[in-house]
C-alpha cells in the first residue's frame, strides 16, 4: 500500500528524565547507554522526524557535563527534524501541586528551552501522563497548545479503538488544548518486537485510517537503560533498523512532529476524558489486595478487548491513601508552597529577594514526582530520592520562616497536617520542626533538623506488595535473562533468596512508639517483628491533655489482658507521654517522659520499650555508623547494645545523634529493609534503623513506672 495522496503519519514523542538528587553515576550511565546513543542514530536518519522531551534536571546536568550534546540537539531543532517538548521543569505531577506552581514549572522549562534552543515549545509532556479534566485551563494559561495522553482514558471515555488515530480537543472552562492519544500497543511493540511487526501494525492502521496518525509516547530509557536493551537496540541494531524502515516506507508513512501534524490537520472533535494515566500506573495505585483482584480480572478478560476497555484501576491520587509516607510528604510540600508564597516582597532588598528566590527553587525541586509514588519506576522506596525532596522542603520552609516577620519565633500549632481527619501537633523553632501524631500511638511522624537541612526519621513501612507474590513463587529459581523485554514483564532479582527479608510492620515507622511486651522476647524477635507488643499502647489513639510552645502531654488508658492474673479482670493501665522540645548545643533536644500507672499489679514481668527510627541512608558508607564498645558498626547492624547511651554519626550530613535513656538496660537495634521492585528487578533497600530503648520494671509489686528517653541532635 502506498497512498501517496493521503500518507499515514507517525508521531514519536520520546521522553527522557532523571530526578533531582539522583546519583551522578546514574546520570552518566543513562547518558552513555541511552541519551547519547539515541541522538547519534537520530542524526544518522534525517528522514525521521520526532518530538523529544527532556526534564529540567536532566537538561541542566547535560549542560554542565556534556555541553556538546546541546549543540547537536540545537542543530536538529534548527533543521526541523526534532521538536522539543516542554512540561514542568522538575517533572511534577501537575495535578498534585498548586496552580501557581503548575504555571511556574511549565514556564521555567519553556524559558530554558527557548534560551538554549531558540524555539519556545508548543507542547508539554505530562509527567507519568497523569491526566485530569481541569488540565486544559492550566496548560492553556501556560501557553501550551498540545500534549499526549495514553489511549486508556480515551477508551474508558467511550472512544472506540478505531477512533484513536487522530487528534482531539480537550476543554475546561472555555480553555482548550490538543490531545494526541498515545497507543499502548505501540509501546509494547517498540522496541521489544521485531521491526517488521511495528511496520506491519502501522501498515494495517494506514489501510484502515488513510491520512490518520498513530502516536507513540514513552521513555528514552527503554532504548538502552532498561535491562538488556542497550545490546538489543544498539549492539544488535534494532533502533537503527527501525529508523531505516521508517525511511524506507516514507512513500506511505510520514514521521512528523506534533506541530507539523497540527499545521495541516484539524482535531477530529472533543475529548472529555476522565482522570487517568497509563494502564500500568492505574494498577499500581490500587491497594495490594485490590490490585491482585484487578490483575485477575484483566487476565480473565484478556481475550475480550471490548470488555477490557471498561476495566480501569485507580487514579494517581490514590497513592496518598496507599502510602501514608507519600501523603505526608505531599502535605508538607503543599504547606511549604503556601509558606513560600507568603514571603513578603521587598524588591528594594536584593539579599531578601535572592533568598526568597532560593526558597522558591527549593520548593519547585521538591515537587518532582519520583518519590511520591511507587510502581516499577516510582522512587517512594528509593531513600535518596525521598531524602532529596525532604531536604529541599526543610530548606525552603526554614528560609520562608527567616524571611517572614515573626517566622523564627518558636510556636505550636494544632491542625490536621496530613488531611487524615485527625489532629496533629506541629512544633516549630529555628532548630527543628516536629510533627506529633496523637492518633498513632502519640508518636512523632516527622522530625526536621533545620541547621543541617535534614529530616531524621524518613523511613517507610514494610508492607505487602502485589509483586511479593511473584517473588515467593519464584523463590530459589535462577535469575532469568530472556533478552530485551518490557520491564512490566520481567522477573529479575539483584540478589538470591530475597524472600527471606519479607516481613511487614504493624505500625508506621515513627519515633517514640511505646512497646509493652513479654520479657521472654529477644532482640532477634524485635528484628523479625515478633515482639507481639500490646497494640493499643503502641498504635492506639492517645488523647491530647495539653500543648504549648515546646511541650505536649498525651494519655491513653487501656487494658493489658496478656499480663492479667484473672483474664476476666485484666489490669487497666494509664499511659502518659510528656514531650519537651528545646535548643541544645549545636542543635536541639527532644525528650519523651513516659509514666505507666496500673490499676492492679501485673501477674508477670513486663518489658517497656520506647522506639526511635533514624535513617542516615547509605548503610555501607564508613562515615555513617553506630558507636559500640567494639568500635564503629555499620548502619545495617542488628543486635543489642548497652544502655543508657547510644550514639550514631552521619559524616555526610554532619549530624551526631545521641539517645539517653536513664535506667535502660540495653538498646535493641535492627535495620529496616524493604524488598521492592525497580527497573533492574527486585532489590533490598535500607530504609533506616529501628532502635528500642529497653526497661524491665517491676509492675508485679508496684503500680507505677516512669522512664525517659532523650534524643539530642548536633550539627558539626
């Protein structure tokens, strides 16, 4: 077929991204294996026109480390072979950030592209292709004329598959933007199937839709960075063969940029789409049990695409419910955005203006999407990406306080910080910010050390994930290497027998959690989460008795049937927690005083523990360690250490962390390690250490016991 009078069009929109804070060796590896190699082949095939999107952090890194790449890219833009696509500079999920930030993120990347490549972009890449119906207003206000959205939202909106070979108009409040449907079938053909299969798919589409367009939108990293794809795409020549095939079939197949297509076509009509992303993302966002049922339904109707068109998962915002750590991070970002926006303008004061701009830069960096979600790519489980966001938010908020009249005065606020329907207590001072959650065992969920620009807890709960089932089913099997395949289909592991590390927390990984348990339990039980602690005291809802600047008192009354002489008459225990915050030498201190008062003597001995969670990241680095009688021990240390003092040090962040628990017999320490899925397969990731200060009081003859745990942070 060669319908020269009505050629079929192919839009290739290829997206390249690295998040702010990613490791430098990752940037370099991806540049060598994908970004440079891909561009070299584009240069060799001038007949292939395509749209390229690079996120701001990646462009900034390339500019600094490989400036010659810009000259090459600029030449391709000048000839019209390549169209650069804009988007949010730091690759935020646009719908998750305030509207003024949405506009600024897009404007920053547009200005950067125009400065370096002379042309302001017409289009915008949506991070993770997350779409919501209000986006046309935002995109239009930012000067964006088109974007690409996956085919699934079109199908769930009632479009037939044969209606996806064209462009559409989306509208919100009278503001419009062109939409190109990105075809999932092309995403799975390119580059994982034979080139001939992609050409045949396009030929069939051309026969059915003369003059139409097929749109491919996906990651540049799948051409070289995904497992086995560098050999497949470059050594074995798949990508060059593909580009050559496109040029060979140019009589009927015209590759074009989005703006080239828009210049000679009109939209096929309106597209009023629901909230959605690509199909895989909409499965990842579901709670684990629901996600497993969702996959079962997909499998059941795999041969019924007419039915599958109406089967969809959740919306991207569901990650805030699935992962409270993501929700907390997001709500802190929203709060910091409001604080930064409230910095008073002092244009006559150059230093003030420069500091305000710096605070805004920190905020926008913290809106990068990667650490707010988890699927195959999402970096919520990547501590260094999570830490980068926390660090930027701590710095932005601290600067905003310094630039706002009265902002450095110590203060306490009672508010629903994380929008979960329960009130939290927020303590803020120049040295620290602490978020106390009475509803979760009277624990501290976040503890920022402002002079160091650091957050101390920053861990994540070990929880069941849908892919853990696959890991268990393949336990003991040799790692598979079946050549290049989609990461959505692979089964790889970075180390054998990872299933032995699968264990699940009963409570969020917060600090100052009260654990009451049988003294027969050991440090090994603590490591394996087998203490069988009294859950109401560990994670129950404490009542706030009072709070003031630098202090709060909470209480909870509950039963301890495990320690009752008469099970029908268990002792009632009143647990009181008193928190105090204040400055200390080169930092600050927080103490938690616990008092237990029992209505009747317990029938047996009891262990009382107060748990701290600390994440100093890189557990293999020699400058991060526990001080022990035998000398420094790495962060993956597991076992018992003598009380009443415990010290840790982080040479990278220049933080000393000290716990003092008067009367404590010892500390139990264990690493918090998750088993997660990433682009390279299953891996074990250090998420901090859990540290239990331990007392063994006599409550069989006495009715009251008090203990104190003091935490001191110093910046050196």
